[in-house]
C-alpha cells in the first residue's frame, strides 16, 4: 500500500542536505524544488512503487528506506537492475522515454517525496545547472546498472558478490558517515541472486565460501567488513574521487 502524507520537513531543512555526499543548492533552487513537491508518500516493504510499462509514472525522490529497480520475464524470472538508497530519483527515465521500462519495488518501508512531473520542463528552462544535475543523477544510476551488467557478464560468482557488497557498503556509509560495523544491508539471498544472475543455491554456497575466507560477515542483513582491501581486490574495485551528488 502507498499512502500519501503531508510533507514532514521543508526541503530547506531536509536532513539529507546536511550530508557531505550531497551537493548544496542555492536558495532559489531549493525554493523551486519545494514548489515541485506535491507531498510525501509512504510505501510498505514489498509494495510496487512503479509498475513495469506504466504510462506517465510518478516522479519521486527516495527520502528514507531502500527500493530497487527490476525487470521481469513472462515466466516470472526477475532481474534486479540496481538498488535505490535515500537521495536517489525514481521515475525520471520514464519522463524522457514515455513509459516506464522497469518496475520499482520498496525493499524496506520507504518514504518518498513526490514531484510534479510537468515542472521538469520549467526546471530545464529556468534552472539549467539544476537540470544538468538531475540528468547527471540519471547517468550515475545507469553506471550502477552497467556495473551490475559487467558483473553478470564477466565476473565469477565470488567476484560478483564481492563487487555488490563493496558497492552497497560504501553507498550506505556515505549516508551515515558515523555508522560502525555491522552495517544494515536489507537484502536477502534472493535479492542477491536476482541482482547477480545466480541461482539461490549458488549464491548461498558462494557467500559461505567468502565468509570462510575472512573477507566479511553477512548475517541477518548485517554486514561486517573484515578485510575490505581483500574484498576490493577480489571485486577488481577501483576507488573514484567523491563527487557530491545533486539532491532533487
């Protein structure tokens, strides 16, 4: 169930804006974003936020909780395209392409800011820097999909899991810089299998093998990094300089 609620905080006081991972906005840009916002909605874990193939789906920013983008085949098999964390934009691709080419499901209980889609054109006309930032967000999200595609196509099962664990661990820590291990990663082994193109049995065996190697512990959705450098080497992960992300 998705339930509409009044905005809990004004955009200028959004707690996400205080995080170093997000780029600051001018007062004019924040006022425009506030004017775009129609309110907030709550989605329970497991609820579909956007249906695959839906026309003119809503435009959201994930305020709290986790979600994921996915595509399904006719027989019900599912490929998770990427995982969405607070600050990520949902539904922007459909604004450019017409229909939603993928679905979005709430992984946990989530709260989203809903935006007025027609305001996008005003955004591009009057706030070109903010419009560029919004397009940058979409490009960044596509890069995450590219990383998963590279893993599914070329990495071994162990390398795939290593890459995803490193990616999610680092993204989570950016949203909570003071957090200490274990870090809450609300994924089941089914989610891992669907994201990495593995069977559930293979996922389970590979997770156990990596944990026996002393790289990490992942139990009851709690992730503890034991050998981050070793896990990054296994994943062939390369660190890139932190660039503050836009926040819509």
